[in-house]
C-alpha cells in the first residue's frame, strides 16, 4: 500500500499496475519458495495454489515460512499439507475484491500502465 499523497499526478513519472497472481502464477511462486524445503507426500502445491486466492507473492513466501515453522515446532523432518493449512490461519491474504477494484479504478482514472505477468508465470 502506498500513501495516496504519493500517488497524486506529478509525483511519480510512471505507475505500473501488476495484477494479483492467478492460480498458475501462485503455483510457480509456491514452487520457488518451497524448492529448498522438504515436503512430505501430502503436499499438493497445485491444490494450495487454488486455496490461496488473493495472496500476493510476499504473502505466499510468508505462508511457506510459517508452514515450515509449524513443522519445526512439531519436530517433523518434512512440511505437510496440514502445516500449510495451519499457516493459512495465521497468514492471511493482503488483497480482497475491494482493494483490487480500487487499484483497477485508480489505474483507469490515472492512465496507469497495466502489465501482464511474465511468460514464466503464464
């Protein structure tokens, strides 16, 4: 979130709206953040990506970290899907429909450049 005073015309040369990650992007982000974390057989990153609508990349990183901490607290060697579900109770998404709508409307009003996600996340 950026202070509205900073978003007034003339304050910044260029504003770029990056839409929230879709399910495929969230899956890719989860793969990146779990690549060095041992996961047990119950973990389905595709299912987790479906469950994490409104989560940003930073939210997903925090979710993975919290799930790993859950596994450590229980003294398990690998993170389970249950650890992720418990982490979701603590790590909430930063976005919701109202926030997304505000940014999209602001972009239309201010002619903000809207970009798509990189091909790697498509």
